C-alpha cells in the first residue's frame, strides 16, 4: 500500500479549496496554481518509477481491503495520463496569465481549474466504478463553471446544451452502475473483472456493457459529438484548450479501462460496435473539419477525428495497436492543446475566427506561424514528429487483424486533418499582409511561452520515442493482461 497515490488528487483539491478563500489576490493564486501542478507532476513521475520497479501501486482508503473498501490504483497507463494532464494544464495556466480578463481571474477561475484537475486525476486513478462516476461529476461541475464564467451570450447558449447533455449521460451512468451492481454484487473494477469472467459475460452483461459504451461515447465525443464544436468554441482560448486536451480524453480512458479490464469477453459484439463507432466518427469529423472556415470549429472537428482514431486501438484489441493508441492519445492531448492556444493567438491578433478575413501573419509573427506548421504536421503524423509512431502502430494493428476498412478510413482521415490544418496555415499566415503591427487587436506577449513548452514536449515525444515507448508498451501490456491489475488490487488468487 502506497500513501502517496492519493496526492495527485489531494494536492489540486486542497489548492483549489485554499484559492477560494482569497479570490482577489490574483498573483498568489497564479503562483499556488503553478506550484500545485508541478507538485502533482513530480509525484506522478515518482509513482511511475515505483510502478516500473515494484509493480502497480495501490491505496486502500480507510484501511478497508478491496473489494470492500475504496481503492486507488496507480498503474503505468493512469500515471502517464496524469503526467500529461498536468503538462497540458500547466501550459493553459501560463497562457491564462496574459489572456484571461482580470474580472474572470477574480471570480475563482484558478480554483475551478484545480477542481477540474482533481476530477481528471481522480478518474484516472480510481479503482472503483462508482467513484469513477463521482470524479467525472467533479470534473464536469468545474467545467460548467469555467464554460460559463464571464456570462457572454454564446457561452450561456453553449453551456445550456453542454450541461443538459452531460446531465442525461450522468443519469444513464448511475443507472448503468446500479444495473452492474445488481448483477455482480460489487463496484470494485478488479472484482468486477473476476465476476464478469466467472459469469462468462451473458447477454444481460453485454447489454450493460453497451450502455456504458454509449455513456462514455457521449462524454468522449465518440460518434455523439454534436455538442462539442459549439461548447469548445464558446469560452476563452485557455479554457477551450484545456477542454480540448483533457475532457474528452477522460471518456476515452474510461472506454479503454472498461473494455480491457471488465467487458472483454465478448469482443465479437462490443468491440465490433466500437469499430463501427470509430469509423463513423472519423468520417463525420473529417467532413466537419474540411467544411468549416472558422478556426475553432476546424480544430474542434479535429478533436473528433482523433477520438475515432484512438479508439481503433480498442476495436482492434491487439497489443501493437493498443500501444499506438496510447502513444497517440498522449501526443494528441499535448498537440491539440497547443493548436487551440496557437489558434487563439491568431484570433486575438486579427479579432475574428473567420479564415477568409486573415492573411499574411507570417511576416510579423514567424515564430507563431512555424509553431502552428510543426504542430499541424505532428497532428497528421509526419515522421519523426510525435503523431507518427502512434499512428504507425495503430495502422499496423489494423493490417495484422484484417481491419482493413478501419485502416483505410484512418489514413483518409489523416488527409482531412492535413487539409484542414493547412487551410488554417495558408489562409492565416500566407498571402498579403492585411494587418500592420499597429492595427493588431492584441499582442502575443506572454502567449508563446506556454506554446513553446508544449511544442518542446511534442518534439520530445517524436524524437525521444525510444525513451517514452517502453512506458507506453508496458501500459498496453498491462491492459492486454488484466490479471496483472486484478492481482495487484485483490492479491494473489
């Protein structure tokens, strides 16, 4: 039992609670927020090293042994995502210092970012399905506040739709948990895996599995993504980027965990449905990314494309594809956040989201332009950038398991990503410069530092693949062998 497993949850929660007490002291809030994320990141890196040397780390809260008590589980997969979420949050936080209005900062902005990360990290680390629901709700409640903070009309309109959809999905979530408990008599994920294996996953459990799939599909924008483009276009850039990097990825994590640990006994049904959903998501996301001429809408539909591509790893259910999907998931969290931040800087300069009203920014802002170019190529998967290795392994998995159609759709969706991001680059940075330095609406002062941080992380994921891949491969291996997780939580059989 390792007591520090709880720190990635407790540190941001206590920091957020502390920040609520003095909302007017903005500089102190900024400093404490940065220190909080650095502390969580350091803790997660330490835990990752412990997992590598000693195996999965667990904490039985209150001293109650699993499956009777609440358990936190830190394995390689969850810790990689905790580290990545802290990097993303830190980048968005630093970007906020120059981009968020003073009025928003004084209304608990930094406190709710801390609460959001509390929910995200809790979702990654919990070993109990009911507490997965609880941490989802913590994350969502914080996101409701951040989405509506400022009270602009477009924020409230998008917020109403976002809240309603998540309330319905959360209601279905608690119903699905109740059904699962009624059938299996447990909520501990490791114990659920044992009980479902003993039952052989009959039709009733398969139906419950499909209900969970629909719930997490809504939360991750897998096929049910109609709420995402509007919701992620409404708030300020730093919040949109934070949502783009983290919120849908928590839903993807839940799909990975549920369908590798608990519901993996009938892949002919559940994983086939996932395959269809992944393919349709990539197709519809590609149409949206190509069709729109609004920066935020184009980037939002690129989130949808990536979700479909990542989920191929689960649909294929093969170790190489799963390794690639995890690698691409980590890469996408970083690069999608980066693109949203860069896109927000572009919009700030010209004062519009419409590509047809932008031109020639490369002359006054070459660093901004070339960062966007590199990030776009990383998203597509051009070697040796960060998206290449994950995309290669996923496509290799589709060939080895004869999911040829999914592989072809994945390749075509990459062309849609290339076209849509280059559309932004060519319209925004190429051509005649229509705006002098004096006529720019805002400055990029202070905005490019967090972007530089994120692009360095992206470049490291591409160039340093031989250092990162052993951890990702270990995470995929554990997912493909649920007995490792079960033994760590419940002890030897």
